[in-house]
């Protein structure tokens, strides 16, 4: 009889250890999936930021004077690569997203100094994740290099 009680205790202990290991594995897998999703979202945000920066460099290369005439904040959710038309001045509204996504992207152009030879460009991509609002900023100074 003493043998049966000891075996029952060992079985309960093994079941508890297995349950603990499974719990730790599930938590680890959940955390890994969340991190993987965040990395994927951040990668998309970086791509969207780079697209805007390339478009702004194209604008700068086309005409420095036109480029510096567009200082301010712009919602650049829909870029037109075929022409050099600038969107209306103003930040993104709550319902303005890159088509088919939950990302918004804004660019802020600010003159550096008073010489009209350098513009700071700050591109920020914003999105909602399970962790809350996330953003990916990209800052670069552009100059009249010609």
C-alpha cells in the first residue's frame, strides 16, 4: 500500500511538470509570434518610409526651388510616380491610410538655417498594432547638390 501512494505521488508530480513545460512553451511561442508580427510590421513601415524619401529626392532633383517651396507637413499615403504633383498641405486625417493597409505616412519638410540650401525631411509611418500605436521615423537632410 505504501508503494501505491508513492506511485500516485510520482504520477501527479510528472503531470505537474509536463503542464508547466507546456505552459512555458505556449508562452514562448506566443511571444515569438508577437515579435515576428512586430518585425514584419516594422519592415513594412521602413519600406513605406523609404518610398516617400525616394519620392522626395525625386522632387528635389527635379527642381530645388519647387521643392523648397513645399515646406510643411504632408500626408503621403498615395504617391504619384508618374508626375510631380504634390498633395495638399496638411497632416493625415484619422481615416486616411495607404490603400489596403492600416499605415499612415506623413512627411515634414523644414528649412535648415536661412540660406535655403538645406531641408530636413522627417518621414513618419504610423500604424496600430496589438501593442498600441507604433511609428517608424526616418530623418534625412537634403541639399541643393547641383
